[in-house]
C-alpha cells in the first residue's frame, strides 16, 4: 500500500497539505477574490462599468480558481486538475473559503489514486475527483459554516466589551482571520460590522498586511511587499504553520494601534471595508467614504493603516531576529 501511494503521488503529509497546499490556495485566492475586488473597486471609484463587471466575475470564480491552484500545487494529473475546478466550486458554495480548500484537497488525492488505473480513465478519474470533493463539501460544509458562525459570535462578543478591550479584541481576531484560512471580509459582512468596531477591524487587518509585507522584505523584496501589502497576507500562512512566532509583530501592531484609532481618532468604517485591510486599498477607500474625504482623515489612515504598522512591526521583528525567534527565510513566500 505504501508503495502504491508513493507511486500515485499521495504523501498523506501534513507539511505537503498545510504548507505547500495552502501556499497555492493563497495564490488561487489572490488570482480571483482579491484581484477581482481590486478591479471592482477601481471601477466603482472611476465609474468604469467594464472594470466593475470584470472584477465581480473574478470574485465569483473564487472556488474554481482555488480548486485549480491547489490541484496544480499538489501536482495533480491533468484530468484530476480539471475536475478539481468543480470540487473547488462545490467547496466554496457549501463551505466558504475554508470548505473550498478542504474539498479540493480530498478531491485531488482521491483522483490521484484512480488516475490511469482503468481503461476508462477519462470517465473514472474526473468522476471520482468530483464525487470526493463534492462529498466533502456537502457533509463537512455545514460544520465549516458552523465554525465560521462561532468565530463570528466571538467577534460579536468582542464588540460588546468596553471600548478599549473591544478595539484590541476585534483588531486581533479579524487580523488573524485575514492571515489565516478563513475570510475576514466575509465575517465582517456577515456580522454587519460597522462604526468604531469596523474601524478597529480595519486597523487590525491593515496591520497584518502591511506588517508582514514590511518584516518579510528581506525574504521577498519589493514585489513581495506589494503582493502582501496590497494583495493578501494569507500568503504567509504556510510560514506561520512553520514558525507561529512570525505572527507576533503584525498582531501586536494591530492591538496597539486599534485603541488609538478608535478612542483617540474615532476611526470608523462599514462592513464592506472592515475586513479588507489594505487589500486593493478597499479598507482605506471605504474609510474615506464613511468619514469623509478630508486631509485629517487621510493623515489618520496613513498613520494607523500604513506608517504605524510599518514602524511597530519592524521594531518588534528586529528584536525577535536578534533573539533568534525569526530567522532568514522564515517568511519567504511563493509568488
């Protein structure tokens, strides 16, 4: 059995699944939802219907994009890769972003096992791949949805605490969701997060993106800074699995800046921008639309969403490098 599994390229390795697999998951997410949202936002601000429709289409194809990306990353044979597009779609529809990853992962490995093992491979392989992926989405989807709701209830509980505690908890929870395998944007919209709670969430998410982009500059260069700072910090999740300590600088930055933003500068936002951080600058555009286009609001945004996370994350990460908690290559991403 071990020889057969090896021959079929099925490793059953957590490292392969949660590091390699999630690396490509993040690329699929970047190539659909994130870039789609950026294009749609450009279209909305410039009043270009073409960009709005194009971005909206890219966002709806989140499932297929992630399915193809994960299958490619796991070196799936052609028929398995193509059928994984369907598995990814089912996962996205029945179990959100996390369900998409789980459904595709099982679909790919099941498809590999039967690939080229029969004389009717063109029928059996895609059928098994789709069946496995859809089954996971169908049966595990409700559980994943319940997890999302439970996380949402935790965030909602955080919003009901005293302003200081609320701002810290919301910034940390939504920031970790943005970098992790769940959708911070979906949680913010699902909960209808608005006002100062949404302002705190925006700061926490921005701190994750700008913070990671800055402290990983040595490993990824300017291109990596743009990819994470304007794209998504989910690209760092495989590295977080390897070394969870790298989460400390951007998370602390968010927890420090969120109370300042909400209690001192009274930063607010709306659900559509609360969980986006600096992705496509959607969080910043929505902040301006909510608080008004003025010089002082722009300065608040520059301080709390960009300059603050850069400075705090860099100071903390440099101290951690000197102590040996962060080493060269710990934050290298696949681009």
